[in-house]
């Protein structure tokens, strides 16, 4: 759930203790909703079938010992003290780790990446120390394309398991909370009332998603805080009332006794114990909304002690009740006098926990879509003031249907717990593997340190994962089936997207062809601005040549627009636009590259049009002043020829910061020609010279103003004429020229490739949102050009 614009825009100075404590309090409702309600179903899932509670108490004390050390090792040691430090400009989650790795090693499979992206302020890289082992790991990773694909599949697998968790967590959370009714109803009534009540709450929960969480979000933290205080008080009451010596079960020796006595049944019961860390991943995924210190304080000093007391209290009660009338569960340890208030708070807390994971599912699907790994879906921003709060209608209703189907199909916590547990452990294993790479590539630690981290935490998680996997037929099949389906969809979409880009790259048209178009060939220039959308960062796309071939006219002002994602969470607005000329000034053709991070909010079409024209006018002023020596050119003529040799003029970063209405431009003291491909095989295809500061080079801003009292020079006349042409074209109207593509696998392709492209991708393309819908292009301004891609 996104409640703020993230750490990217936060003051770099350390927050005050007051602000940190406030963030820690707010994080309770967002980060810890899922984790805090785990006491509702851990013991019930653990003792469902594999082991039984005996009078020796070895089982219950062994389970308590496992719960204590699992909570200590995974959420506390792994996440709070290690993984949370692997942030990407304050952002956390699977894609944050992947983007960190892609920036430090050329392993990205994303198309149209440029060296210019490395100069972004959020693309900060530290110079690596000279360590042979680290560089050897980096070299091996970069030189094997199969490892790039394996890394992407690993990330997609983790993403799919998060989506699976978003499906299972609401079902098991609400179902467990409602299960408290069994103590107040007869067995027959309870059996027929529990599932309908759970389904009704789930329908209400998903039906309210389109309103956004900002309207009721201020209730979340008090609800979770009340729940944590409630389970802490119940735990202390049960400890002092039933068994004050339960703390002895925290010793690891009880785990050994437990496994010796229960053997295979004890190992299989670990699939229920692991549910105590459900929601731990949210601490890392929601890092961008708070701060490292806030999440650390909230978990260490409130959530962790409250959970330990809750589990100890339940164990203390059960150690004195071996023949309970009802099955082992949370509510049997709640005194009858407070059972109804606890039930109400538990249902509210389960709703909060479910809301957090649903919002997180929306967020990670949006990130996948921005990186070209998910079919286009409609993204609605539910709050104008709070950045990142989104709602995806298609995903919301699909999750609701699947949640209700899971509730009706499983009807018990055991099967839901097996499914949820496997999804949780799969996500944690992916995080462990990616963090190991971050330790080597980004933190520049010896590979031995990363290996120790991987072996220690990976072995613990593999133990739990194996216990969940063996219950494949008892519910664990669901997240596996869902993950296989989603990974296939996402990989097919990403693979075909890259192939389309390669096709465009190899079939682009030269600049000479564009410049030759004119009245002599029967080509007319019509009033208006034509925005030609393409994935290419240089060259003339094939869809434009097809457009001109079928309709021998194009607009007086022509802009080739590339909207691309870069492997950073946010791109500062002042660094978003790269603008340059395509051909001479008289041709009125430009190239504009608009860069977004994977957590950025894309502009709506109205603000995008006005912003684009504003950036073009700023660039025109800058380019004329620099060309005529008003600004000292920072490069020699020889340097310009490098960029001109490909028919492309240099690109400039046009910022949004200005003083007294005078546009500000960013220039650097020394620039070198650079390739614009990172981790892509067409490295030499483009040669842009980007006017942007290198890391560590001081930035200077030059304000340009024309004295109206001076006599206009020829340069000023030409400048004003170009600006007038731009504004007149804007008044005449803006047309959006997009490609409408159909993709086919080329002859001789394998059966799998033909199935993936001809059937899979084209089915997804026909049934997902089109590019015009994603860009919110007005139908009256849309021009679509049909293209057939043979890849």
C-alpha cells in the first residue's frame, strides 16, 4: 500500500526522533498488518494433522521454540538487520534488488537502455574496490546470456509468488478471524455460516478498493496497534495464569526433542510453523514509504515482543489443557468475558492485513508492467495528493473471484496454510538469492560473505520450503500452478517485446530518407504537431515510413517520442526529458526521450502534451543560444561529428527548474561520446552525445535572457520563428501516431516459439489494454499504423 512518494524526495538529513517515531507508528497499519495476525492460525495449522498435542507438552513447547527462533532469525536478523539495507534509493522489494543488480552489472534484458541513464542522480554507483573475486563473479554473470535469462525468471518467479500471496492472504486471514464464531455457535450452524460470512467480508473488501486507501488509511495504524496490545495482554495473562515457566521452551533444545519425538510428522508440521513469518517480506517491499529506522524500531520494540508474548501465552494455556473440547486455535486461549471484543478486533486487523497485501499486489503488477514484463492493464491513481496509491480494476476483480473460490474450495485453514506457506517461502528464497548477488556486486563484499549469507538463511528457508512442498496435494499445488501460469505469461510478453524492439532496430530508416521527403516527392507538411511513438532512441522507426508511404503527408512539427523505463525507482522531473534535433533546424523535427522509473506515476495526456511542448521550447532556446556562441560550447566541432555521423544530433537534458521564468539547462564541463546500449547486443547501433553531468562533476546552471532593448540579430529572428512555428502547430492540434502491431514467428522457428508468439502473445495483445488506452490518447487525435513483425 503506497502512502507516500517514497524516500526518493526525502530530505537527506537524518529525520528527527519525533518524525521517526511517527513513521514507526504509521508503519504498523501498512507493513505489519499481515505479520501481526499470524497468531490466529499458526498453532491451528501446525496441529491440524501431522502432530498431536500430548500431556508431555513436548510438541507444544517444541513448536513454540521453532516459532521463537524462526521469528528471530528471519524477520529480525535477516530482514531488519541485513536485507533492509539493500535498498534502491530508499525503495525495497524484488524489483529494487533486480534494478540494483542491473545497474552494477550488465545483466538487464530490457531494451533501449542508454549510457545517458547512468548519469541520473538516482542511478548512483560507487566505485568498486579492486577485488578479484568480486570482479570474477561479475564477469561470469555478464558474459553468459543464459544467466541473464535465469536471473529474470527468478525475479518473475518471486513476483508471481507475491501475487499468489495477494490471493491467499485475504482468504486465510479473514477465514481465521471469523473462525472464532465456532466457540459461540453450534457445530452445524458454524459449518454453514463461516464460509458465507468470510465471502461477504471479502466481497466488501474488494468492492471498496476503487475508493483508495487514503480515505480510511488513518484507521489502519490504530487498529493494528490495538490488536498488538490485545494479543500482548492476552499472552501475559495466559503466561502468569497458566504456566509461568513457559519461557524455558525458548531453548533450542526443545526443537531437538520435538524432532526426535515426532520425526516425519514434526518435519511436515513445519509447513504450519512457517506461517508465523507471513508478511515479513512487507517490511522490505514497503521500505520506500517509511524509513529504515522507523521499520526497525516498530518491529524490534513493538511487533516482535508482541508476537512472542502471543505465542508464549497460547503455549502456556495449551500446556495445561490437553483435552480441549474444541480444536487447537487462537480463540480457545481467550477468556470468555473478552472473546467478542477480541473477535471484532481480529476481524478488523485481518481486513487491514489483507488490504496491505492487495495494495502491494497492485503495486508490483504496475512495476512489472513498467518494465515490460506484464501485459498492459488499466492503472487508476486513487489519490491526487498521495503518490503511488493505485487501483487496477482487472486485477482487483480477478483476485476477488479467486479469493472466494479458494475460500469455498478449501474451507479449512490447513489447506489455505499449506498454499500460503509455500508462496511465502518461495518469495523469501528469491530475496535471499538476490541479496547474495547484491552483497557481491553492490556492496563489494567478498563472495565468501555472500555465500555464508546464502547458506545460512537459504538452508533455513529450504527446510521450511521442503515441508510445504511435500504437501503438494493438500493445497500447495495452488501457488505452484498460479506461479507457472503467471511466469509463462510474463516471460512470453517480455520475450516478444524484446524481439519487437530488435525488429524495429534492424528495420529503422535513415535520416537521409526523412530529409529527402518533400514536395518534389509529393509529400506535404500539414499544420499541427505529430507525436510518433516508438521504442527506438535513435533513427526513424519503420512504422513512420509505412505511415508516409500510405498517407503522403506528415505534420509541420514532428516529434519522435520514446517513453522508456529505466532501472531506478524514480526519475527526478528535472532529469526526465532528453531532447534533441532530428536533422537541421529548418526541418522542425525533434526527438524526445521521456524516462520513468519503475515506481513513477506516468502523466496524463493533457499534462504530457503541455509539458512536452514546454520542454521543446526550452530546448530550442538552448540550442540556438549555444549554436551562436551565447553559451560557450562545451565541445569542439570534432566531438559533434561523432554524433552527426549517425544522423543524430546530441540530446540535452531539459530540466523543469527555472528562475524568473527563464529556462534552466544542465550542461557539463567535459563530455565524451558514449554508446547508448546497456546489456543489449546492439551496442554500436546508436551514438548519442548527452549533455548531462557525470557523477562527481559539479553542475552549473546558466540563465539565458534576451534583452528586449537590443537590436534583434538574425539568430534571434530565427529563434522566434521556430518558437512561433511550434506554438502555431500546437494550436492547430496534436496527433498521436502509434503502431498497431501483429507479431508472427518467422519460418523455421521452433514449435515452442510459434506457440509463444503466434498464440500466446497475440492472444494477450488482443485481450489487454492497447497502447492508446495506456497513454490515454483521445480517439479523435489517434492515428494507428498497422505493422506486421516477423521475429
